[in-house]
């Protein structure tokens, strides 16, 4: 026998008179300290943006006479003769990029090793000391690096003991088949060849700038590496990984975006370096693709060299050169910010 139980019909309770039910609005009451901090942070950000906009506007207005006279040829001309209306930044623009690439190629391995040692290997007692030393290196004036590169680094690079086989000569001897390391009119295998052809080069200037860039890149990478998740670190150790295995499996993948972003920030600093390059390099206004050969240039060094001499159209040309460097640096820095914000480490740090 099957008994069917019919549930009673559901009835809605009678609607009470009065206002309809609505979602309750939750309001967050910020304290005075939060409001002050928010206002200061917002004001600081707006002031920085306003200053950048004013700098770009000023350079654009001052560069208009040169831009109208030279036009697009300003980016392709390899000369600087404002009196003859023949001036451009092609040579120093290529030199700026080459110096930045040399600096980054040297600074990034040093920064990676330094940041990994500080965050992963250094004892806790000396870790703050090492962090302070790296930060102090970033605070050293660029003129000090320039003097160091001119009077100490360059002579030691050109002469190795009593044989005179320095690093530039070794590079052009064994890698001279690469156009980047060729030196015109210089035979590295001839013991009587003068090392003067290897002085004041893009390579030497890049090494000087690398010493300035390394602390900045190392600071960014160290912060990123230190934020690697502790649970993943311990999980790697629990699975039997060595410390280096844990670094390869956890720390480096986590900090990949920060490494790229720090490298690009260092490149932005290298592109705009002035005094260190100005003291070391021998200025030429043509494209110099051989980084070991005497002569080179950068936009910032051009401005420092000719600012007190040029007037009128020449001064406007220097403003146009500064505008090119300003735009180039902004693109590199914005690219670095985007990479950091979209990386895993950047998203974790923002949280």
C-alpha cells in the first residue's frame, strides 16, 4: 500500500504595510589620519604628473624653431652644425642606445647575483649592512663615477700587468669578427699597436654607467625576490630541493616580471646619464657602431658639451635633443611599470 503525502500549499505571508526592503548601504568611515594620508598621496601624484607635463611642454615649445627648420632630418642627420643648418641627433641617439645596452648587459648579472645573495644566502646579521651598502652606492654622485672611470678604470682596462693586453684588446682580438667589437685601423695582434684607439670608447662609458645602474636594479630585484611566497619555498624544500633548486623553481619564476621591470628601469637611468659619460667618452656626432673604438656620444653628453656654446637655433636644437631623450626615457619607464604591474610579483606586492 502506497501512501501519497501531498505537501500543503505554500502561502506567502501577508505583505506588511510600509517601505519596501532595500539593500543596506554600507558606508566606510575613514579616520582623520586616513583622510590626510589619502590627500597627501593624491596631491603628490598629481604634482608629479603636472611637473612631467610642464617639462614636456617647455621642451616642446623651446624646440619648435629647430623642429621647423630641420624637420624629420633632425632624427637622421649625423652632424651638429647649427650655423650651417645641418644638425641632428642620429649619431648621439645610436650612441645613447649602445651605452645603455652595454651598461645593462654588465649591470643585470651583477644585480641578480647581489640581490640573490642578500635575499637568500646572506646571514641575517649582515643582511641590513649589505642592503645599506647597495643603497649608498646609488647615492654616490655621478661625477665621482666619472672621475673613477677616467683615472682608474680606463687605464686598468687598457693595461694588464706589463703586457698591455687589457680587456678591450682581448675582446677585439678574439671577437673582432663581430662588427660590434671591430676597431678600424687597429691590429690587436701587433704588439706595437697603440692602445689609444681603445680609449674614451662606448664600452668604457657603458661600464661606468653600469656601476651607477647596478644598485638601482639590485634594489628592485631584491624587493621582488624577498616577496616570494613562503609556502612555496617550504614546499620546495619539503620535496627535497636544494637552496639553488628552490631559487630556480620558486624565486626566479616568481620574480621574473620584477627582474624585467628592474632592468628596464636601469636602462632608463642609463639612457639619461650625463656627467659620467661626458667625462669619459670622446664626443663624435656620427654613428659609431664599434663599441671598443675611440669616440662615441650620447644625447645628454651633447647637451652638456654644447649648452654653453650654442645659441638661437643651436639652443633650440639642444632642447629638441632633450625632448627626444625625455620621450625615450618615458617610454622605457612606462614599459617597466606595465611589466611590473602585470607580473605575478607586482600583483602580489600591490595586494
